[in-house]
C-alpha cells in the first residue's frame, strides 16, 4: 500500500474524502492479475473447520493467502476483496475479532472491499465466502516448455 505512483499496488484516495477505516476507496496496480475464487471456511481437504462464523472467516482468509502464496504473491498484492456473508449481523457482532484476525492473517494492507449479504452459499454449512483480486507486480513470466527452447528436443 504505497502512495508512490511507481510502486504497485497504490491506494487511490479522492481529495477531500475522509480516509476509510479498514479498506481503501480505490487501488491501482500494474502486473499479472490473479483472480482468487471465493474461499470458504474449509481446510485443504475440503472439510469444514467449524460451524461458527469467526473460525470460518479466519480459514477463508487463510485460504485466500494460500492461493496468493501459490502464485508467488503476498497479501500486499491484493487490490480487492469481496466478502459474502449469510448474516451481516454476525459479521458486525464479531467486529473487533474480524479486524484482529484480518491483520494477523493478511497484515496491515487494506485493499478495496465490499461486504454483501446473500441468501445462501453453495455449501449449506458455509457462513462466509471471500473472493479476491490481486496484481502480482514482481511475477516473472512463465517459462516455456523445454521443447520450445531446446532445438534438439523432438
């Protein structure tokens, strides 16, 4: 999260607007785009970690971070998060814990965010789903297969 226009991503804050707390009004970035599918509160074996909101929230964030790391990225590469909840009152009631666990898992980087209450999620037990968008500024281009670079390869 940098105000230096040469670094990516950078926060966009319209003049005269109050600085939002816990998210950014806009972000701009250059690099490889990583779309992160909606992540829910299940582990790597697709087993629910809990039937309660906060543990599902924390696991969904860990899953977002795992996809970022698998792509060679970091939480600071996130430019947008969309949070889907089945009950916004649960989210609001867990406010301090939501913030604490967010900072613990993703750090003090706050991309643009939207919170959407939905009627239901695909998994009947799921209470929260987090979808992300990141821009990997320092990702090297993928290596071509050996057959394309080795003239002796069949």
